[in-house]
């Protein structure tokens, strides 16, 4: 099984896997340093749900492609739009590892790392100059064309948050997009960011980078990385040609985050692997259309499902998922990628959130057992690609602002934002995950929904009065359980969290309510009591008498009241 080729679709990302760890793993970081094993024969299909593979595999690139959706004539990387490779093209794709903000790089940039201890106090972090060796595929951006500058990942030293491999952390906030023939500006398709504890090991490790060979591409809508520059030392993690950055476990008791400055507004939904996220959005002081985005959260452990099964013995519905042409995924063996499955082995990796992926993971749980392979730590967030219900889409699109963040430690979850259930008036979210961890312990689920208060009030037609919420976990057997929940509203966002529920395939239901506004009863106006009855008195002065009629009659001066 020596032959393997990686092809990655811009929509469905399927990445190459490694064989076995090259470095002895520190015990606390075993899950982080686990890598999948290749099949020993052909005629197998497999799955690996490990997250964040794509973002940690590639750094910045500006890729020029000439050809069609079925054939590529030319592929080449560019150092800028003025590079000869970028003068003639049918499509240009980019990934920008955002660089620190500066006068020369005022927007679409990284504006600071955030680290807090368990008490909420700030922990100092220092940017390591040239922490990653200069990469061959970095490029200078073009703000007027909406192209961000792309450089190397950032390395920070955080002595106050040391991990089992030292105190270094890799920070990768990325923008991904493209420009097609006839278009004047680039479109940003995706934002994604990761924070990863790493151990730096020196050595000639080669590079993981985008291929610049046309024969590696089946379509101009694909991205290919073949890892051809392998170097003299095997590295199954990020590598810059001189060093290998081995993934480590996060230390407990810390929250991590980043400030980012975007030239355009970020609107819609984000999803991630974050626990108890706190998000703020503010105007970008140097761009009227842009925003400053801040996200701070705790990392979380995410169950990974990995394994192989014989194609001939697998259920027909599962095999059917591997038959689409062009066949996406990592394939092994010398046969034709799109030929008979019996002649090759195929692995599905980096599954996008979708109803099909939910069903696929459920099927694999039945085959591989309801047990995770490993549970590595994760801190990641990215743009949500997927549909939502009509009510949520309307309120999200109308706001033109960040609608919210959905985060769970489930192996797979629903595409898009939570869907609005008209019957139950709830926001529903489906998840699927192994019931047991790799050590046999019951896995406990987490779910965080950070939602714009304006969007929530739009969906439910609420007033500005306070909102109440309940969170229920509806298991696959139909039973409803209420998990430990938290509900707060701050800085224009509702934060709802559910923790401690059990998997395998529950639906999380959030119901928002609002007490009707009670108008304070106003006291009845009491008219002043007026005595309208007049009296008449008789007054005398000697033989002269006068009758005086009034409300309060009084005798004139010198006269006496005659009784």
C-alpha cells in the first residue's frame, strides 16, 4: 500500500493522512499526537472524523489555475498579483494566514492573542519573531482587490500557560477565497482559526504545501497538496522545511482567544470547538465597512471516530457514499481512483457538517462500536457553510451582522444554525457522537449557543424585555432530559450553554420565552371636591340691612351678622 494521492475539494475537504507517529508522545498529549494508520490491503473503506486537519496542513498560498472544471492545463503559485504566474488565469484561489496588524497591514490582520487563567486574569503572551521559517508560498495581498496578505503561522511563547511540550503555541487565523475569470475582486469564502499548543523539533522535515503541478489537479475547483517535499525527517504535523511543530495537549484551567480586524463585516454564523465562548464585535476604526472581532473560549476535547471495514461486507447505503465520481477522499493502491472500489481503498476525512455526514457517522458507529478512537483537545472556529430554516435565514440576512456561534464537542453536528421548529417553537440542533470514550468512560456532551439578541428577538418577534430560555436534550429514544444549563445576555448576545448530557444521537432543543410586559396600574384621578352650594346671610348697620349671597358670605365692614 505505497500509493496514495490527496485531492481536496473546496467544498468537501479530504486530506492526506499519515502513517504512524514519528516522535515519542508525551503521555498527556497521546490523543493530540495520534495519527491514523493506512490500510494494509485494497478493498477497504474507512472514516476519520479528526477535526482541524485542513487548517493545520496548509499555510498561505496564492494559486493560479488555468483550465476547466474537468481539466487543468496550468497550476502555479504567486508571490503577488503581479507575479507572472498570476497574469493569465481562469481561477485564483487563496489561503491567507493573517499577519499582525500594522500601518502597512491595517486590516484583515491579527490584532492580538488573549490568554486568561481560571480566575479571569490575563496571562502574558509574547510573539516569537520568525517562529516559523519563511514559507515559499507566502504572498503580498491587494486591499483594493479584497486579497489579504498571507504569511506564516504565528508562534507565541506563553510561560504562564506551559504545556507538556513547553510553552509554545501556534496561532493560525485564516481567510480562504477565490476569484474567477471575469470578476474584478476576490470573494472571501471562509474564515477559520485555530490555536494549538506545539513542541518545536528541529530537523530537515520538508514542507506541507499546495501543489504547483497541473497533473495533481482534476479540476480548477480543487485544491491539491501532495507533500512532495518530504525532507529527510518524517513529520506528521505542521512543518516549515526546518522544524516540525508537534501538537500537544492544552493545559487545564485556561481560556484562549484572539482579536481580529476585518475589512468587511462578518455576518452569518460561526461554528467551532469552543467551550463557553465570549464574543464581541466592534467597528473597525480604519475601515467603515469592517469590524473588530474578539473570540475567547476554553478548548475542548472532541471524540474522533476512525476505522476501516471491508467494502464487500459493508452495508449498501454506506458503500454508496464512496461511489460518487469524482471520488473524493484519500485513496490507497495502484488502481484508478474512480474505478472499482475492490481495486483500491478509500478514506473519508474532514467531513463537513451535513445531514449526510450525520447519517454516515451513525452508520460507522454501528460498525466500529459506540466508542471513540481518541479525544484530542481542540480550539477552533470557522464560518458556517450550510442551510438554516427560513425564519432564521431571514433574521440573519436582515441583520447583516454576526448572528452567533454554535459549538459542541460532538463528533458530528447539524449543518447551519439551529433550525426553528414551528411545532415546538424551539431551536433544534442535531448531534451524533460515540457514547463511550476510548478508555470506556461515558462521554458527556457540551453545547454552546451564542446568539445575537437582535436575531433572537426577530425570530420570536420579541420586545426588548428580558428573554428566558430552557434547554432540553431529546435522546434518540424520545426521552427528554434537561442538562445543566447557563443562560446570560451581555453585549448584545444571548449565551446559552448545556453541559453533561450523554450521547449517542440526541437533538438539543432551545426554547426562548418572554414574559408579557405588564403595564403598571395608574391610580384613578380623583377630582377635587368642590362645594358648589351658596349661602345667604343678613347683615345690619343700625336700621339698614343687607343680604349677602356667596359660597363663603362675609358681612361688609361695619356691618354685623344678623342672626
